[in-house]
C-alpha cells in the first residue's frame, strides 16, 4: 500500500502510520460529563477547535482524560496520544510533558532532549511536524488546551 | 474541434503570459510549482517587479513635498497610477480614486467615515452570508458604535444569494448595502448591478467588495452604478499593501477624514485645521509609494493583455478543473453556483483540508486551505473549512492535471 509515497520520506515522516491510526480512530474521543477541568484550544489559521476534558482526583492524579472537536490528522492524533499518555499521571507530570512536547516540536533546529523522568515514547511520532512550521500549531493545540485546563483558564487558548 | 485540440489551443493562447511571471519558473520539492492560490494573492509579472525596483533604485523619495527631481518623479509615478486606475475601472474623476492599504482598509474607511456619522439605533445595514470577514467585521463594529443592526442575506446550497430574501430585507430602515462582487470562498459571482438598482430604488447606497471581482473581469463602476467599490492590488498581479477605494465624488466630499496626519491637510493650526481636497483628504501620511507604482504597472499589464480572451480561458479552465476534480471518487464540491469566477472549493473523503494542503504542497501544488476568512460560509455548509483551488491568467491544464495527480496521492496516503 501507499506505493506513491514509498520514496517520499518527508510525507511519510509527517503522516506516520501511528499518526494516521490515531487520526482515524481517536482514543478517548467524546464529551465527558464528569470532568473537573476542561478547556478549548482554537487554531485560528484553520478554525479547528478541540475541547480537552480532565478528571483530576483528590490526589491530583488524572483519573480520566478525553477530547472532542474537529481538526486535521495531526491535531486529532496529537490529542489522542495526549489522552492516552496522561491518564493515571499526576497533574504535575502532565505539565512536565506539556513543556517537553511543546519545546521539542517548536524548535526545528535542535532536538530538545527528554528531561529526566519523561519518556516521550510514541509522542516522537509527532516529530515530523518540526519541518512544517504552520503545522506545529496543529500538533500542540491539544497540549495547550490541556495546560490551560489544568490552570483552570476559562478562555479558549489560541495557537496563534 | 476535439477536446484535445481545444486544450492545445487554450494552452498556446496563455503560454505567452505564463512567461511573464518569474515566480512560476521554480520547483517546489522537485516538482514544478503549480500555483492555484491566486485568490489569496496573485503572482506578479516582471513588469510590476521592475517598476517597483526602478522606483527603489532611482526615484525613491517622498511625494507631494519636494521640489527636487526625485520627488517630482515619484509624485508623477504615484499620481500617474491614480489616473491609470481611474481609466481601468472607468471612474468619472480621478478624485474618486483613493489609495488605501487594501480592500479591508477601503471598507473600514466607508464604514467609519460614511456610515458611522449617519447611523443611529434602529437603522440597518444589509450584507450577505457569502462575505469575506473584511466585509462583515467593519459593519459589526459600526453597528456596535451606533446601535444599528446588521442584516444578512442568506445563501442556498449551491452558494448563491437568496435574492427573494434580499428583496424582503430591503426596507426603508436599511441605510447601506455591502456586498461582495465575487465570493472568495466559493467563486459565486453576485448580480451586483441588479442589487445596486434595487437598493437605489430605496435611495440606499451600495458598497461592492471587488477584491475577487477585479482580477477576473473588466470593471466599469459607472455601468455597475455602485457608490463604492473596494479592491486590492495584490489579487490583480500588483504588490501587497495597495488597494483602492472608489467612491462617488459627492459622497466622498461629504465624508469626514478617516485618518489624520500629513498630506491630508491644507492648513494646520491649534485653532483649527483645514482638510485637503479629494482624493488627498483620505490619504494621510506618506503612502505606499512603491506599491502604488507597482499597482499602476499591474494595470498597464492587464490593459496590455486581451482581457476577454483571458476571461474565456479562465471560464474554460474552471469548467475543466471542476470536471476533473469531480471525477475523483470521494470528492465533494463546495460552491456550485451557476455563475462563477475561477475558484473551486472542495473536500476529499474525510481528509482534513489542512492535511490536504500539506500533502499537495509536497507535490508542488499550492492551494489555500481552511475557512478562507469566510467562517459564516463554512458554518452554512457545516464544515470547518475547504481546500480551494483558484485560477489566474497564467494557469493551464497541466496545472490542473498535476493537481489531480496530487489529490490522488493524498487519497492513497490516507487510504
């Protein structure tokens, strides 16, 4: 399959199977009625809007995470990977991931090393966007929304 | 003629124009550039690039001020562009041609200087669901400032205005009508002449947003009968940061200045200031001299080509593009009005337009993706955005064929 792109490394780097899989079948997708935190992320460039839901328990553990909205393959896959990753983490650790991911994707010239205690794992599948400045915003949209939700900001965050 | 012969004859006719545009002679990711985003910004012919460079190289100085040779040359070229534009759109007087930074500023100028002083609570402004944000937000702002209300003429599922509803909304309370000539998102050509006639029957002035009209057809503002016509230089093969507001002289004379500053005055003292006459009253500050000179060169270029032949070519190429895109399984065409300019919006399978744009770019094909600054149109179709291919005089069937190849590759990647 995908013979047209066999020699087309850049496109395959951006749209890896893992990304396409999460875009087609986003995990934890849908409205969450018992969320304790929730925030919208808006990408004004394309009008995409994602809402990230979190349920944080009294031990400050993220017991549940989910999202809804519409977006491109990159933004949906990133949101799906985010929710997969942060469920079960302390909220402070989710913030560490937020910093690690946004810094890594926003610095095309240097790969920002993974800080101690952070294993980016599957999130490295998003590295392809580093070559596409206009798409970094897509990949970080859900992350900004999650951070804003944890900060209890009520206004939507924008990636512009 | 067979289809193949027709195709060849169209290619031959425009090949000569293609050569005038240096930007088209490049490759992107090892593919020849296929530029299908002229509705965002059209490429510039070498004559425009050279006119700007010539001013920068030899004539750079300020206009309307100096007694020296360079200032004379700059003033002559800058004011010469005004005369060219007057002729180009057949305005009755050069005083009716105001240089602005683009369509957006032209519309804001009318909203603030013409409408704002005349509006009060209960008054209505009429616009349409088809508009670009630049023909919506300035009216929302002036409504907020005055208590007036913005009424919206709806569209049908082909992207055409509901003219019956326009008639219903056109009442004695309406003080102003603002309508696009051609929809940037869908390519629909609106019957502006008819709309102007109807509005004038109620003595209501009409502004036409011509940003997408001027590049595709010969504009005669006197024949259209509109009171204001706004357009941008960079969509008609000129530089960015240039634009025109055409306005009827009587209306412009009655309007207060939009911005204050140098060049728009005759005398300034702290006891009072005497404003300059038209058109300078609306051109405060040092203008975009090089840009306007480039715009003048763009008008020269458009007058040197056969505009009717180009209009026929664009119309033929639009049909070809729509037909070829339509053959792809999983394509949904957005905007299928009967009367259209060279724009086609579409969606492919459930691939997000943004992904499509990136994949096409990788095949050298430049299209616009997203909401096209026309969010109400997207809301109408219940979609976040579209992919949009738009045509200019330099596009040929090879461009369309490469677009189709790239779309099929995107489809394979997402299969």
